[in-house]
């Protein structure tokens, strides 16, 4: 039986033994035939490094690794090109000094691999010297592959001044590519984030960004067809629909794909877990959401212009852009108006991300994570059994468990959106179907929850901002329930009113719609 290539980023290792492999080599041919300078942004652990190494082996003319693949009969194997492969993927750099050591190590590896000597002193001068001398030595133009180009910046993104200093050092290194054009055959740069060209690739105006190009939408990740064809034996007897709900859903203006890291570990362990999410805690992202009083339910459906989804920089980080580029949101749909302006609707890609991200947000709010987990189990049971008194008690206990010092730092107790966010995060973490700001002809509901034959419509109010009883009055006056009548579900109106002073639920009313 073939091996599951969990964690393998070497194309040589992948092909030297019988591993499951989804053939992405047609993209090598497409890129080579279509241009020279490329950039691709994808979330972490999505197969970028493996594809970079696939490029490396193709340009080195290692035909033996491509037997039975698309590229075997669609590539000129008679010509080998020298390759400079740079990766910032390993380790975490905490200072400019550590970055300098890393760059020096990279230059030494290039020197040792190609048997050249340096005469210059600075990093950028040596990088240029390496490209020129290697091209002359082999009598061929050089291929430059840069993997995880942005990782030193992202590792320090919480320290703005250091991140900017690191960015400038990397910009100095990458700027060499513009002046080395005459010596270069092919350049491919990949990472998680998409920093603006001005920030890191100044002057490299011919760099083609393939991130949102539909032709490369499935370059990383597994399509449904690829999954069922390559992993047919692994899928036998498994719930394909549930696998799709958990791990599929990522889209970049093309066919949706599965997260390969998740799929491989699921096949290995045969249980549904947040494999990808657990490999990297989005602590900086959670901090941003809290500091900016971000409405968590609004993440469910975001509508952004191209300038927000396109790129970001250290000194103007937008939460929405970071959510998208890091893989916590994906493109649900894209609309284009008559003058070519694009609007993107973003949403969670799948159950893993939606549940895990909201669970992490809750973890940031409470000290007793064990009690929070127990609350999740009780909450699911309360919804299943329509025990609304239990539901009230669960949330009352949760708000009571949040340290008062947290409110002093965030000043959120007066915002209805804050309380709605807590309810939303809990329901999302438990895996319930939720709709936020669902529109009717009378207005927008705060939150709707669906489970089996039950529909619960929530309205949230802060008593210091409105009259007692106004939450239920609004639910009835605006007749939100009419949108779901005829669906065959039992409909419940749930009015929740909070006290800013006590920072907890003051009134909790439930009425079943007849």
C-alpha cells in the first residue's frame, strides 16, 4: 500500500518511494510557457514548499522523478538549468541579528552547492554575484525559487517596529532580482501573505501575481476529483460528505479545494480533528480582533473591495485581509460592476476553521478553559432538548467567569455587538448552523440558529441603551419569524437583555411562534 506523505516537502522523497501523490506538474509547464516572474500566496501547510521543490527538480531535468506524471512527456529534459533555492521556512527569527545569520547561511549554502567564491561584502551584492557567477559557470540562465519569503516578517508581526526593519532587510535582498534580469530564466516566489510590491519587490513590475488567477486556483490543495481518484482506497467506507464539510471549501476564484495537510492526517488517524488549525495558534489575529472591538458575527459574511483583499503591510494591517490570506476566510463569490470594480464575499471555508477559530476566541476571554469546554457540551444538549432555561444559565455562568480586568482593558460591556459575539462564538464552536444579520423586509435579525427541526431567532439589547422588554418587542414587531415560517421548523424567539453595570444577562425571554 502507498504511504501517506504527511509533512513531506521534498519532491525527490515523494517520488523515490510509493507515496500517494496528486499530480500538479501541469502547472510547471503552464508557468514556464506563460511568463518568467511569478508570485503565489497561499495559507501555511498548503503544499507550497512541495510545489517549489517540484519546480526545482523539473528545471534540474530530473526526469526519473516524473515518470507517469503529466510533465514526463511535456517538458524538455535535454536542458538542465542551475537553481538557487532560498527558504525562510525553518525556525523562527526573533531579531535583525538572527536574520543576518540566516541570510549569511543561505549565501553559504549557495556558494557550497555551486562551487563559487564571493568577492563582495554586503548581502545583496553577494546575492547578485552568486546569480552572475552561477550563470557564467553553467552557461545557462539561473532559476531562482524563494519559499516562505515573508515568514521572518510574520514571525514578528506583533512587534511593528521590528517587523518593519526586517521587511526593509528582505526588500534589499529581493531588489537584486530586478537588476539580475538578463541572467535569470525563471523566478517563483511564494509565501502566506501578499505584501505590496512597493513594500518588498520595488521595481519588479513584471512580477505576475497568480494568487487570484483562476488558472492557478487549484495549484495547491486537492480538488474533489483529485481526492476521489488518488485516494480512492483510503475513502472506502468513509463519510465523504462529512469530510467535505470539515476540510474542503478553500477557493481563489476557481474550483474549491481541500486542505492537503488535513486530508493526509485524517486518513492517517481516521478521526475528525482540527489538524491544520492546531499547527499554528492565530494569537496575533485574536489580539487584533479584541483590540479593534471587531464584531465576530460579521466574519460570517464579509463583503470587501479589491483594495482590502489585495495586499497589506506591517504599518496598515487590516483584520479582514489577514483573515483571508492566513486561510481563516475564503472567497465565497466575486461580483464585478460595469466599470470593472470587484467586490468579494468572504466566508469560512469549512467546519474546521469556523469551529476552531471561534473556540480560540472564547479561550482568550476566560481563564478556566476546562469549564468552557464543559459548557459547550451542556450548550449542545440544551439546544437539542430545547431547554432554554439551561441555555440562559450556561451563558450567565460564562459571562460571570470573565475577569473584570478584561473589561477594563477592552471597555466592551456597553456594546450589544460584544454580547452577540459571545453567543455567536459559542454556537459556532459547537458546530451549529448560524446566520447573522439575516435580512427580511422588516430589518435584520441579530442572529439565527438552526438545528434539526428547530430555529431560534435571537435579539440582543443592553438595558442602559434601551428599555426593558425592547428585545422581545422588536422580535415581534418586525416579524422576523415570517421568513422561516413554512420551513417545517419550530420557531423560537429569544430575547436577551444585558446589564452594562453587571456585565451579564439581566433578562432572558423565550417564546415559541404558534
